[in-house]
């Protein structure tokens, strides 16, 4: 056995420790560490696969470790836990890595990252697991255990969704969350048309595929670091999920509209609005964090949008100067993010049951203020990237019950498969390929249309 530690595995362990012990965000730590220009592309994708794989399958890995270790799982030190998880993930999910390689690398890592006889402990646990590999793979689970263990669903999220959807829907949702999400880009139509962009991407050796739901979308594969391509640097497109593109299609802003994007960072939808209004003045993009406004600014600069007004404002505060000022408002609200756990699997472990109530409280404040900021005759689009009905349909119902002049509009010109009663869009990763988005469209009528007192 060579003594040198395999570099990608060591990076993966450090990142897993940061995510699981220090609460770091998977996308941020991965982006930072994969930027290292000394890394080969193959190592970059191995680190990405290891870190995402462990976080996605964390419950399953932990269940296997728990059942094959004499030391209680809670008593295992954080570094050793990550080393074991990484090994178990390789043994059960990566066919190309021989089991012996996964074990040997973990033993070396445990010598470096722990004191005492940790390497012997790791070796013993992993050899025990390998001996029982077939039995583990063929284990019969109850339906509940299958969700929680095999598909690594947090218990409380599984319960929440089982109260809202059929068990088969919840199951396929969690199975899909273990897969990788596609990469889609939105053509920047201010700069180029779709066919010309496809030609340029093909010349750059990027694989290009049709997207399903949105006319401006292209699926891309086989590109490595996207920021190195001229097409990216020239601002010919932005990376954005297809469902996220639908949000602005539903808002349908036109040149001349006064538009507010209330929770707008990092600006995926802001830039789409800017494109649709032909970069005319009239678009304000807000967020509560200054550093996030800078991300919008970067996106606007790269996509050649010059007229977006950035505002550091708290959406839950009612500003009197904004009342009845806007023709169109997008409220892409902060939410539980359950619709994007395929892209950001750490959401599963970071989100807590008690967070849902505070998220809902904020969503109600935001939608109240958004509605107040609309001109009579104006249109509000309320969207989230979650499939939790409490943050979706129920927030819209709250608004409809509170304001006599709120009218839920039909959503037109979209694929009927993603519509619920013509009123809501709800996409599901396992059915539609894109992220799990909710979209609704509300008109502020000039007078009481419900006849309520
Ligand atoms: C779902 S993200 C928006 C994504 C964005 N629309 C896009 O397409 O790129 C929600 C945003 O709301 C912001 N946010 C959270 N609380 C807020 C508040 N009280 N007021 C304004 N923005 C807020 C977050 O910082 C985050 O950037």
C-alpha cells in the first residue's frame, strides 16, 4: 500500500467536515475548492461526485456504519465519521473504485486525521461492511424505512410530504433527489438568438440538447468549467434551471412596465426580466443582503444589462414610497428549497422542522407588501423552489382571503402537464426533469371583485 494520501479524497473529507460539522454550504465550499487551477478536470469531478454522493446518501451510509460498528455512531469522532461515510459511499455507489482501494485510502486518512487506534477501528468496520455487502444491498425495508434509510430522506420532511402527496410521489421525489440535476442555460436574447448560440456552443465542443419546457432553454453537457468559454464571458447565456425561466415567462413583463423583483439575488430572474423589457429603465431588483446585490450586479454586467436599479431593501418592511408604484412584481420568495435538494443536497440536513413556521411567516409578510406595492390592475407572480404546499398554495390562499381585490389568474401558454387546475404551476424533478418550482399569478383588481364586505 502506498503511503501517499489520495488528494481528491483528502479534499472531499475536508469539505464533508466543513459541511457536516461547521454547517458550511455545499455549493460554496465546492465552488471555492474546485477553483484551484492545479486540479485536473478528472479530480475535480471525482471530488464533486464524492462530496455530493455522501451528502445525498448520508442516512444510508450512517445506517450501514451504525450496524457494523461496535462503537456507537454518536461516539465516533467527526473526522472518522466523514472518513467512514466516504468509504461506504465508494463501496456501495462507485463501481469503478475497488473496495480495497476505498478501505486503504480511508485507513491512511484516519492515520492523518485522528489519533490513537482510529485507523484500526476504520479498517475493522469497513472490512466487516465489505463481508456483509450482499446482505446489505439485498436488505428488505418497510416502505417507511426505505424512504428514510435507502433514499436518505430526513424523517420530518418525509412526514411533511406524505401528508400532502401520495406515498408513490414522495418516494419517486426522494429517489430522484439522489440523481444529478441537468445543467440548462437561458439564451440572452438581447445578444444572440438560440440557433446562433447553439452553433457557437458546438464550436466550443459543448454538447447541446433540447430542453422540454421553455423556449429559451438549452441543456448542456460535457463542459467542465463553464466560465472559461468565450460564449460565457461574452454574456450570451446564463445558467438557470428551466422551471426558474418559466417564472418570468409567466410574469410576462413588457418594455415600458415598471417592475419590482422583490427578492432577487443572485439575479437569474432579474436578468430575464431585464431582457424581456429590452433593458429599458423601470426595473428595480431588491435583496436584503448587500453581498448578494453584488452577485446581481456581476450577472447584469456580464449579460450587458445597464438599466437595472439595485436596491438594498427588506421585503418584510412596508415602504410607503413604494405603495401602488409597480405594474408587475415578482416575489420569488425565500423558501424551504425542497424543490432543489438534487442540486443542493445539504438542504436536507440543514433545514429544521421549526424553520418552516418562520419561513411561512416571512412569506406572508412579503406577499402582503408585494400586493400593496402593485398599482390597481398590476400583476404579481409568487414563486418558490419548493413542493411544500404550506409555502405555496396556502400562501396564495392567505392573500386571496385577506384582499378582496386579489384575483388568481389562469396561467396560459405553458405545457399543460405542469399545471394544477390552470391556476398553479408545480414542477417536480422526477416528472419534469427541472427543479421543483411553484408559480402563481395574481391580479390586483381595481375594485372588490369577490363581493366580500
Ligand atoms: C429564492 S432566492 C431568489 C432567487 C432569485 N430570484 C433568482 O432568480 O436568482 C430568495 C432571495 O431572497 C432574499 N431575501 C431573504 N429575505 C429577504 C427579505 N426579507 N427581503 C428581501 N430579500 C430577502 C435572499 O437573500 C435570497 O437572495
